[in-house]
């Protein structure tokens, strides 16, 4: 006897019947993946009109502002709802305090103004954290060698407000300071920006899978130490639920779990417990693993790209940040 005994047993029951042909499989499918589920992270760079490939992320590029319109246009043409912008800041603009983060003329704000005037309906997600701007590579400011929580909040709130003023409609704080959702929400409200959405990186783990991203932004060489005093321990998942509860309480509209595939259990727990819009970030290292194997012909792209994304839908995600967004949307269109 098991929990399914009342549903009958073989030979009356044969589960293969519902798998027998394509139309039946489509009818009984429990989850669907569509282009509406995709968010495409894009790396932007300063300087003149060309693109640079990111060595550890085959197929991904850093684009200049000049190329950005064409680049983002691919997402618009395919019907991808939103892109997430990540700036590769020149080393000469980085300092200990991450001051470039609060410059309204910085790369991400300039990009946001340009994109919003060209594609008013494309969702723009802005990263809130100081690591693209600090010479030590940490997500907050350092005091006595430690990332100082409350002092970082002040800078992060300013960073959030200037991005929103530049046209970013959803702010995604990835810094993992305590209280940051509340600090951002208060600052946005005071600035009259009450409709800006907050997509919180609520459960962000101290993960090795971010390596290629740090190469893409040029922050890997800069990073002193690691981020384990603020990002979560991979051993924990009850703690992820507390993080999510706090962020929702402080005014987050959507929550995210990051990385994705190694943390599907966390996604499932979050969705089951809170029932709020839950997102996953299929991070750079996940992309590079799959893409590297595809490029070596060890995996078949026609099978694994959409399968890896469907896993997130099955776990309970509303959507996925993925570097495969364009390829996935093209595949979904072809059917
Ligand atoms: C930093 C940030 C990171 C990513 C998004 N925002 C890296 C980090 O925390 O060091 C990782 C994304 C990826 O690996 O694709 N605030």
C-alpha cells in the first residue's frame, strides 16, 4: 500500500498510454514554458561601438551603448518581456565607496534612458549592489575590512532612486544586506516613485557558480576575499524562507532564488510557502556548463536548453533570468 494505491494499479493502469503520442502528451502536460517567462541579462560596457565576447561565457557579449539598441532589439522582436542590465565599469571609475553607483550619468542610467525612449514597453531590471563600482569588488562599503551593513544601505538606496529616475522599472537588489528592501522602498516612496517594483534577490547563495559573471564585469580580479559574510550558506534552506518572509514584509513585489538549478528545492519551498511571484536566476556558471558541453557536442542544445528552463517552471517559478533567453525564445517560436 502506498499513497497512490487508491488510483489503481497495473495492468488496469498503464501510465504509458498518456505518453503514446504528441497530442496526448501536450494535453496532459502539467507545466508550460513560454517566452513570457524569460528575462535576458545583458552586459553593457563603456567606450566606442563594438562588442566584446566574454571568454568564460561562450556566445555572450559586452555591448557598448551604441550596440545596445540593436542588441536589446532582439529581445523586443522575440517578445521577451524584460531585460536585466549589468554594467562593466571601467577600473578608473571604481573606488572604495562605489561612488559611481550614485552618479546619474553612469553607464546603467544612460543605458536605461536610451532603452526607455527606444523601447518604452520593454521591462528594464536594474541591479542594485556596489560590486560593479567598488575597487574591492564587494557589494557594499568596507569599514575596518568588513562589509558595513547599515552604511551600505544608504548608498544602495541612492543607487536605486537614480536608476528608477533614469527609467528602470524594476529594481533587483542583489547585495544581500539586511534591511535593504525596506531601505529601498522607503527611499523610493520619499522620491515619489511608489510604482517601482522590487524584485528581491531574497535567497542569494555564496556560490561558485558566479565565477564567469565576475569575469564578464571585470570584478573577479578585484574581489578581495569572498562574500560569505552576506550571501547565504549553501547548506541552508529554512534560512531562505526567513529571508523571503522579511523581504516580503519590507515591500518586495517578487522574490528570487539564485543560483537556479542547484537550488530547485529552495525555489519549491519558497513558492509553496508564500505563493508569491518567484523567480530563478540561471546564473553564469550554469550557462557556461551547459553551453560548454553543447559546444563540445556532449549535450544536444535542442534538448537541454528548454529542459533546463522547464525545471524552473516545475519547481514553481513565474519566470527565469537566463543567458539562454534569446536561444530559448527562438526555439519556442520554432516549436
Ligand atoms: C553581484 C551579482 C552577481 C551576480 C548578479 N549580481 C555576482 C556576485 O554576487 O558576485 C551573478 C550573476 C551570474 O553569475 O550570472 N551583485
